[in-house]
């Protein structure tokens, strides 16, 4: 089955192939000369990091299905065994494109700015002497050559570690050794030069000096290689101690089955055969790399302080956010009206200050919060610990199963427990992905619940680069719902009938189905109708089928989907009234927004859930309405801006390819720059006591 073949049902783009399409869009930003040189390097590093995770989880999952003789078709019509070669071919093409970008676009751009990555043969005498001294003084004591023979088996190499395979001359046949490039040292080494910006990669230094490690042997060849292992492992949630099970899972992941072998191009055949045999690698799993392996290091290189002039101009969020300008008492401010923050354009400090203030406020009785991904030095965690030390009742649900953040979350869970917080690890069989913070306070007129709900994590680091929206409120129906939700998460309460909340896995899918069907009915009656949704991924086949029905009924549908999109727009008889756009820019679009026209009085919802089966059926997710008209108008204005963007946006075509939005003859619109301008304007006007007027927008335009 070719990539373009479709299941004879509804149009449905394969999820894995759609993900590769997304990574291509990120790679386009590395090619884009409009972006600063170091930001282009960073985008290239991001594509490599994305691809690593994709292999560890999604490709590994497809291979496991093939090995298990799983023959059922996915909604796109592919069986795993049909998909694997198509996916492999597409990824191999992507890797060639990555290195074309590296060699033909980025290296010349670096050289134009006086920055060179030198090969071993390009070093002058002074530079040769420098790396010899560096090797003897720094590298040699760290390196451990590992011979492979009858008495010394092939080592268990760490996932994603960079290694050098060395073929040595024996009396009758070759034998081999492996040298791991130490990840604890910087991957790039600056060498003395009149230019001041000459670098060499660490593996090239080691290969240059291999003779010092194998003095009694003749080296026949050496090449770099890298192994990627499956991390698609299951956690036994029936265990008596989930934390211990998660810690064991982390160890198992480091020893997962190999799913990819990267080899530097030009390696000799005998070395490849040796590595293939040692790691049981098949043809489609081998990637010959025409450049340095593991391009993720370019993200660190681009962050060197000396290259700031080659990066985006420093971005400073509005501090405080406009809705909190002049607010000395955060609780009083939330009592007055709902408040909204839009990150990273508005500072995340408002959220941190909310927790810190609650921790120190003598009238605060309890704090309850969900944590999915937090930063390495989290001020949120520090504030929760302080609250517990101050005698507050602190309950924290830490999701230990947040993929690739398990180790960090285990560490924080232990610290919270040691401080006296009640720590919950979530519900069996479900990941808790909702973002909610509840503060219970004794006010003069009685007990009041203050809430922060958001589309993104309580992570001060990612809040600088992820676009997310947070809502502060003390509306009583929301507070009652929040208490009910935490009772479900921490105890044995039955999922209640919520006043305002829409919660997965009990009810959120039904809500979206009902809202889409309502728009279909309105269109059939000739009433105003429309659906706009901004999500990270659109995969769920039931919702896709309903959106096709809505399109056929005449409902205009505008989808803003950053990553995977399995819906195909513009298909006759299915999706003529649907547009799909993906926005990839300086900041990672992460907020989830849902707007339903509802006969001309739009209803606006925010939340943590994408339109994927896992979010609707296998996670605890929270979607909530925005009821204050002023905030609804602000969100609709933002949606309108997202739909007008012609700098960061690409539109999906009926053949599943993406094209940059044509802005010839039109004013250039970069929604992220406009959001940043608005945030500062909003704060400035509130600072001088003006009321910023935000006219209602017709989000269908």
C-alpha cells in the first residue's frame, strides 16, 4: 500500500505519517533565512530531538505490533506491516533533508558569521597541538575503551549515547572495540584560531587520538554510531507501590530493544556487519548519516551567550499581566472578576505569586493542585512545600506516568511527601493531565474557593516558550466542581454531574459530540453555525467523522492544529467547508481552545485535552467555559488573529501536504508578534487606568 492509498471510508491521514509531516514543518524553520542563524540551528536540533522521541515511542510501537503479528488496519487503512516500510521510507527521506539543511544551508550561514566546524584534516599545527593537550589532560582519563571478544561481550550501550566503533587488526581476522563519547563533556570544543570561532566535535578529537587508546593494536577503521531504544513499555499499575514500579520502569527503558542504528556515512562494511549482529538490527533500522550524528547538540550550541546577536531579540513578557496591573491583593482581584493570563506574552509570575501568596496567607486553609510536568527548580513546588510547613492542608496529585518526566516527578513527589504534603499518584489506568489549582480560603463573608485552570502545565520554564492560557476565578459553580473533581482524584467518589466542568474520561467525549451535532442542527435550520478549534493534535476518528458530517451540512469549520492532523480538508463530499492550518513559529503553540457558534452567541471553552482517543478516553482532562464576556471577546480576538497569520501558518491541502499561506499583496501578520504587542499595550493601558476596548470579532472571518 502506497503512502497515498486511503481506506475506502472517510478520508483519514495516518497518524505516524502526519507526525513526520509536522516535523517537516519544524525543519522548514531551520531552512528559513528570515530566522536568525542560531534560531535556525535550534530548530534543526528540535527536529532531531522530536525524531528521537518518535522512534522511542511510535516507531517502537509499530514494530512491536509487527512482531506480535497484529493485522488489524488503523483508520487510514494501514496494517502495521504495511505501514512500517512506508514510514521508514518517509523518515529516511526526512533525515536526508535534515542533513541537506545542515550542510547546504546552515554551515554556510555559520561561516558567513565567522563560525566554523572543522574536520580533523582542516586543523593547523597549533590546533593539532591544542587538541592533543586537551585529549591528554581531559579526555584520556575519562574514556574507557571496551574490547569485544569471547571473554568480553558487547556492552549494553545507553539509549541515545554516541559511540565510536573501532575495527582492529587481528592475526587471522578483525576484532572490535567500542569507545563511548562522554556525554558529561561539551560535544563541541573551541580551538585556538585568529577567527576565534573555530570548533571541532568531541568525537573527531577522540578518533584523531585513538592510537593513544590502542597503542598495541593497528587500527583499521573507526566510525561513530548511535543506538535508539524502545521506550514504549507498560507500567504495571496493579503493583502495591506505584513509585517503585515507575522507578523500575525507568531502568527498563534504558535497556529497551534497539529500534534504530545511526552510522556515520563512509563506514566500512565489516564494522556495519559487526554492529548489526551485536544489536540484532534489520535493514530498515539503519540510517547512514552524512554528517555529525545526534543533531540535538545544536540547541545547546545556539544557546552560547557569545552568539546572542544571532538569536531572536530577547523577549520580555508583560509583568504583571494586564489583568493584574494595580492589583495588590490577588484574592480581592479575583473576587472582583475573572482574570486571564496568556503565556508567554504575559508573565507566568502571576501563577507563581498566586501559590506563594496562598502559602503565606493566614486565612488560607487548603491548597489542592495537579502536577503533570514541572521544571527542574520549580518555584511552584517550593511554594507548596512552604504552605505545608505553614500548616496548610496541601494535597498534590503528581502524575508519575508523564512520559520522559517520570524521573523528575518521582523526585518531586518524594520532596513533597517529606514536607508533609498529601501526595496522590493518580488513578489506575488513567493519566491525570488536567491543569487545576484550588485554594480554599476563609474570607470575611465565609469560605471561598479560588481557582486557577489552564491549558498548559505548571512549569515556569516551558511557560516562557509555550503559548498557553490560564483563567483565575472564584465563581461558586466552578469552586464546587473543583472540589468534586479533587474528591474523585483523591478518594472513591463517583464522578458527579458537574455544574461547569467537562471532564474526561466521563463526559468530555459526549460533550464534544453534542456540541458538534448542535451546530449541524443549527446549519440545517438555516441558523448561524460554526466550529473553531485550536488543538495540538486531531486524531479521534469519531470526532473526525462528525466534523465531516458538519461540513456536509454547511457548518464552516476552522481548525488550528499544530501537530498531527488525521482529518483531511477540502475533500469533495466530506470536508469542503473545513480548513486546517498549522502554526509553527518562535513559540510552541500549546493552548487548546474550542469555539461553537451557537446561533450567533459563541460559546468559548479552554482546556487541557486534544482531540485524541487517549485524551478523551484514557486520561483525566478538564475543559471549562469562559463565561465573562470581556474574556470571551479577548479569546475570540485571539482566534481571529491566529486565522489571519500569514507568516507562521501553513495550510493543509486535500493531498495532505502543507503550503505556506500566500500573503502576496497582503499585510504581513505574525500572530505571535501581535500577541506580544497586545500584552504590553494591554498592561500599559491598564496601568494608566484606561479600559482597553476589545471589539467583538467575527471568528469566522
